[in-house]
């Protein structure tokens, strides 16, 4: 009987842009190999050189993690659904994890009261039996830290402020950019160029002047994370990069604080609660990060503007439940959301006894260099090596001059078709990077080929591939089409 393999958004470009593929297989291993037989480009993303599943790829049969079944040898009876869950970067009973944080907040709440104005403001909470006066006082006593004032930080920060969380901390060191406005609703057009922290704190104070807002305009690091986190009850992760995500996870586990997690990419989102007693942490789900550049960021792959609003609100909801001590949290569960199908799925998570941070025999007792852990310095050195090789690069001004001299140059655009629709260099030829191996016959090795993408990184990979394929006259446009817009033709839109 056939089984269905669900392809996550980051991997669909390597699977013929399909979201689901049916294969015939008796085991998970056979299913993965059959999938790769159909779409060979998936191999590098799913398997190591030794043919084993990569550590940042999790596979579920229906809702069960194969790591706790028979791993790749897990048998298939037919009609199962296999989910591939890459990082985008034992499960516990749901009622149990609420106690520690809610109890400490409840003790602090006993010393507080609500003013007449606050009672009116929170009246719709006060008439809910599960919240009532006791719950609202807990919200007032709570101290919540949000990491980031961007896509996820915007909605969760605004709703936590509106709900009456007494002390709301915000960590951010970025400035507001025009490209943020499509989804980061805490900022407005007039805020472009302002520090995000300044803009966010102003908006949050406008929503609720009764709360205390604490700002940290700094890059979160191993040197400051524990000091910043220590005075807060709950940490909400709104980050968009792997080094900070692992840093947040480890700091929360070391300090014994809940980590309310969310991540987004294009039309898909994830949410969970990590770091609760007897529940898994982020490293239990993804022991190691993917190699730099393998999983695109929102800046590279895009994101539906409404998606961070949905996931951010789920994070805010989980945070409020933790404070109130009500309901079932996402501890021990991974919530997956698909905006295109308007579907939610839930996968079971288990605590990994071998986890170096929260396992039985911990090996990590202090924060580490997370840039190094995620391979960032190595990637930067590689990128620098590629960019400093002048013989393999050409700048936008020089390219324009050569074109004006009617030199025969084949301009190869390796972006995606939807990017090509936004803007293009005149007389360029579109062959997306993922299609290049199968369409290499369309290129003439005798031509001088100048490859470009948005900023120069994908085209650098294209040039490397072409040189390894025997092309000797290949150059990369330094800075990509963004540099062409800056240095040659300002009428070309930037995105």
C-alpha cells in the first residue's frame, strides 16, 4: 500500500514544488530512499554522507516520532502519513508543567491589587471564571521577556501588553526597515529608521500605560543572556536565527524558565513550550542546527504577512495560560500550522534522555559560543573567500561598462521566477539555481557568463557549480541585483 510523505515548504523546491508525494514502501527507510530516487536533490538535505538522517531532520509516522519507534526501520502497513519536520529552525502530561511558574507568580500576586481604572480595562477578563480577579492579579505580577520586536514579537508583545502583563521586557537591537512593515504591525511607516526597541516600547505603552516596559537594546549573547533572563518568569522566543534560538533554549533550561517557542516560514509555522519540568527542550527536538545557508530565512524565502500574527498570538496565548495556571500547554507537543490549507497538526515530543542540556547526564552546564556551534564563522570565512576572489567576480559598474561596449556577455539570473517578476537586469536569462543541473545544456561554455541573484550568494554557488562542470569563463555579480540597483540603475526595485 502507498504511503504519503508530506514535504515541508523549505524542501519543496527540491521536490518538484510538490507538497506531498506518494511512495510504496515497507519501512521508513525505504520510503525516504524512494522519495530521493524521485527527487535526487533532496538527498543532501535529508541524509548525511553516510546515508543517515541528518540531526536537524525529524521524521514522524502519523504523529509518532520514529526516534521512539524503530527509527528508520519503523515498519509501514500502508496508508500512513510520513511528516518530514526540519528545523526552521518523553512528552509530558499537559496539566503537570503549569505548577512551578504559576505558583511563584501567584505568591507575588497576593501583594497586589487593581485600581478602579484597571478593573474597567480588564473587565472582560474579570468576568471569565478561569481568569477572574485572581488571574488578573497574576497577570499583573508576571514578568515576561520577549526576544525580538519583529514579526513574532509584534503581535505577542501587543497582546501581552493589552492583557495586563505587569512587566514586559523586550530585547532588540535592530532598526525599522520598510521591508518590516508588511508583517511587523507594532511599527508604522513613520517609524522607518528608528530603533525597533524605541518604536515598540512607545506602541506598547500606548496600548497599556498601566504596565512596566523594560527595554534591552542589545544583541543577545552568551555574555548577557543569563543576566537579562534572571529577573523574568517566562521567556518568549521571537528570534529568526538558529544561534539565538539555541542560546535562548539553553539559557532557559539552565535557569529553569519556560521557553515559549515560535517559528515561521512562508505559509507554515510552528509553536511549542520548551523547558518545563519533565518536558523536552528545543535540543530534544533538534539536537544540532542545520548547516548555514541550508534553511533560508524569511528575508531569503519570504513569509506571508499574516503568519507571524497567527503564530505570535499562539505564543501569547501559551504565555497567558502559563501565568494563569489554566488549561493544557504545548509542553511535550509541537503545533504545526499550514496557512494555505488552514490546517493545524500536532506532533508528540519526548524528552531526550541523552540531551546535553536537559538529559539525565548533562554535559552542557554553561552557555557556549552559539555562532561557532551553528557554523557561522566557518560559513563567513567561506563567503569571504568566495567574495575576495576578484578573478571570479565582477562589480555592477564594470558589468554595465562592458555591456555598453557591446561585449558579448551571457547574464545568468539564478533567482526564482517570482523574483524575476519583481525586477531584472536587461537581457538576462532566468535559470533558477535549483534547475541549473538539469538545464546546464542551455549554456555555452565558450561564453563569458555573469551570474547574479538577489545579493550574490546563490549566484556564487551557481558559479562554483559551473566551474566544477568545466566552465572557465564564469563570474559572479558582486552584490547581486541589489548592487545593480544601488550602483547602476536606481529605477530597479529593491526587495
